[in-house]
């Protein structure tokens, strides 16, 4: 029995040695979560490999930050809790920088900006909605646009992905007018629009343009105002834990560099066919 | 612990309980009727037995999640399905979920009831026949009571499984208990508290159910009850 204390001391020492030191982290390896169901931002190819604008951009940024990166797929509806639970260090999943999300996580500077828009079937009555540009920061223009849309959407079913700025916008401006259905992925609301289960969907215009261009998407049409600002946020950025300010500075710097030397614009044109990078 | 948030969450989640119970009740009831028909058909004549075997094999062999997806997103893909009289039902996520849950539980239920039917002692059936009982009366008075008594514990399991399986209905946009839980998390990002609340509600429902099934078991097995003298 006399040997037991020594064994316990050894075990305790081993446990301590195995514990990570709680000090400022020297970032060598960064795990980035993406959704894998939101082309052209991120998706899977036929072999199950992650592809898309954000995958290429992440690899570019990681090379600039001189860290090795691992990119993992994570369901959208658990992506923020997963970050705060420490399952990965950053989110690059077409996530818009909004005040509501800023309460729980931080963001890098934005790397794309894309308005929100409705899509309907081309043979729908809603297909005649005129295209315009509306900033939700402009109260008068917003009120006018919502007033024009309200009678059109009355009693209709509108789909959006759960936990997105678009679902938030529907709840804020059209609750009581249209029935909101929320989907786990954007691809699923497209299926239901094509099947005639919902009358319209609300999503990022850059996503919708790509979805319409895909086989099976030709029956869909983007209509109505292109919304920006307000609760729709300030473009998409890298989501980071509040404590990781150092990592945020690294991402900010890398994004600024990628914007300055034109490599981000090149990637945007390659994936979106148009420049979706922010103006400054 | 933030008790204001917990009680607020509880309130919102409880609003989803009727939908959860409705899905569970309708699908287990319809599923049980279908299961009895399938089990009896399997025992009765050969061509039907092959059909039932195939049905059970396919529905037990594939995940329920996949079945819900196939019925909801799969059937909606075909233009001709959308022209049938069934489309007003299949258009709605509610009926798609009910359909998927029903045909799934019927497959498991049919197997459980088959086990019950096989446990009926041949002597009891022979005795019934010897007394001149016609086939239907034999089923009603001898075979089914014994079979159900034997099958009930396993069937209770199946009912509880179904209550929890209704949580899959949230993937076809239904706002039952889990659907509401997911939507609260998507607004608050507080997964732990919300799932704890949702789990507690499922636990209470399951507790009531297990007590009810145990009660029915005691009622159907008078010979096992301690005699009250």
C-alpha cells in the first residue's frame, strides 16, 4: 500500500502534462467549419469533397496566415453553437455579419456582399414582381417596398433556410401575412418551390442565381426587390469566437491582402461569374 | 442557470407538444391497425405472406429519416404525382410525416404481433375448434387476446420509439417539439438549455406512456396479479 501514493502522484503529473496550457494561443492549425450545401459559397462535389468559393478562399487565407487549415462540414443550424463549444475555430459558410449574431460571436471583415431576393416559379403570378433595389436602412423605401409586397404575398407560403437573415426578415416584415416554412438547407426549399409546396423562397441573390443556373433550376425566377442593409447585415464574414481576437486580426489582415492583390476577386468571378467582393 | 430563459423556452416548447402527440397518436393508431392486418394476412395465406415479408424487409431495412425524405422530397419530384388526387395530401408536410411514420411503425408492429400470434398455444386453438368456434370468433376470443397479451411489452417499446421518432418530422418543416427547439436555438444559439428543456418534456411524455402500458399489461394479465384476499 505504500507505493500507491507515488502512483497517484505520477498519474497526476501525467494528467497535468497532457493538459493544454491556458495561455495566448500560437495559431498553427485552424479548423474551419462550412455547411457544404450552399453553392457557390460551399458545397460537395460528386465524390463528397468540399468545394466552392469559400473553400478556395479559406485555403488562400490560410496560406497567407501561415497556418495549416482543416475544413469540416457542419449542419447549418448547429454551426454557431458548435463554434462556441470549441468544435472548430472559425466559420466560413456564407454567414452574414448581423447585430444578432455579433451578440454571441465575432466576425472578421466581410469578404462578400450579396443582396437578398425572392425566387418564384416562372409561371407563377408573382413572377411579374418588378425588380428594384431597397436598403432596409432606408425606412421610407423599406416601408414602400413591404407595402407593395404585402398584398402579393398575402396567404402565400414562403420558404427560407432556418436561422438565416432571410428567415429573420420574413418573420420581421411578413409574419401574419405569409406562412413561413423553414428548411434545414437552401437546396431543400428549392425542391419544395419546384414541387409547388411553397409559393416563393427568400434567399441570397448570389445563391439563387447559381441555383437557377443549375439543371432543375430553370423553372425558378428571381423577382422583386433586391434587399440589403438593416437586419440583413453587412455582408458575409468569417465567424470567430469572441475570445479569439488574435485570430480575428489574422483573418482581417489576410482578407485585406487577398482583396488588395485581386486574388479574392478572381475567385469570386470563377465561382459566382460576377464580382461579389465588397467595395472596400 | 438563467431561469427566466428556461421558463420562457419551456412555454414555447410546450406549444409544440400537441403536434408531437397528434403525430404520434395518429400514426401509432393507424399503424397498429395496419400491423394487425399485415400480421394476420401473413399467417393466413401464402401470396400475402410474401408481400408482407417484402414490406417488412424494406421498411425495417431502411432508416426512417430516409423514408420521410423519400416520401416528402422524393414523391414531389414527379410531375405525375402532383396531378393525382393524392397531391392535396402529399403537398402538405403534415400528411407526408403521418404517412411515413405509419407505414414504418406498421412494419415493426406486424413483426411484434406475428411473435404474439406464434406464441398462442396450439392446444388453445384446438380447444376452441373442438368447441365449434368459427374462424373469426376463434380469433376474437382466443387467438388475439393471448397474442396481444404476449406482444404488449414489445409493442409498448414501439409506441415510445414512435413518440421520439416524431422529432424527425421537423426535417420536413413541421413545427413539433423538436422543430420548435431547433428554431429557438437558431435565434438564441443556446443549444444546451433548449435541448435540456425539450428532453425533459419527452421524458415526461415517455414516463406517462410507460405507466399506461404497464397498467394495460396488468389489466390484461389477471392471473399474474397478486390475489387480494
